[in-house]
C-alpha cells in the first residue's frame, strides 16, 4: 500500500507505517487504502480517499480515511476524537454526536483542505462522532434570507460571501432561508466564526430546519468544493 504523507500541501512518500489500532507494523505495498480504514500515518495518494480524520494535531496519530458518509465513527474502530483533517475532494461535515446530530463542523477546500487543529474549524472540543459529505450543486450560488419564519418579512438576496451581514445589510437575524444555488455555510458570528450550519439547495422554513436554536447570523459564505 503506497502511503503518502501530505503536509501543508506537499506529498512525501513513506515506506512504513505503524498501525495504531492493531499495534502491528505494516509494510507499504501497492494498492489503495480501503474506506474507513483506521491506522497510523497520513492520507494516501490523492484520489484514493476524499477526507481523512486524524486523532492528533498536525495530521498525526491514528487516521480514518472516508469516501462515504459515516453515521458512527465508533463503528470504524476509530475514537470519537479528531484533532486534524485533510480533505482530498468535495466538502464534508463533522458532527458532535452520532447520526449527524449536534454541532456541525465544515471541512471544505477554503483552507486548501488542510486543518491542522480543531480550532481551524471553529470547534471548542476535539469530539467528532459522525461525518457526511455535502451535496454539491453546480448552479450559480444564490440564497434568499428572510427575517421571519415561513419566508416572510424583509428579504435579502446573496450571491457571494458576506463576512459581516450587519455592516453590509443591517441584518443580524434570519428566521428562514431559501438556498437556490450552490451550498452555503451560515455562521453566528461575523468573519466566519462561531457555531455554523451547512445549508444545501432547498428551503429552510425556520432555524430548526438548519439545526440551530437561534436566528442570529453574523456571516455567510459559499462552500468551497475546489480550491
């Protein structure tokens, strides 16, 4: 299995990797790593996996390679502890709890797909229990924001990233959203900080539809599927 360590965008070949799950050393041989494989080292060659979770910071410790949604990381023999992430393709959401529940953490290509510690994805804890991919929509990015539930009240249209909704539109509360194109991430604080929620192409008639308990929105940007 040829394994390449990707460190800040550079690929470095390694011939030996320590399997931290079994405790046995594994000699690299040709082939691709399987989905959901946990072990030591880093992500294999680009194209063989789409997202890799690492137990420790700076892409070290046990890893989990995923190419499909995973409702329970524990089912993959991987601890619910994630301190760094590398995205090979697409965009992904990590959840605090199993079955895609709890706080959401977006991993896309906005940081070259490299997150060397959990504060890079606005988390306050290393705990991640489930992961899913974000549905990609190729139509032009477009979103309608409404100040009241049920798509009523003042309407604001977005087609680009907005780091501060209050300064741009005198808007900091949104109770319903229509995503008409692309995929978006809503942040409770300005400058893409704080708790955030990933919105795919559909209608969200109230804040609970996107997993929030608050209508406070400080910033909003498009999900990056490529650099």
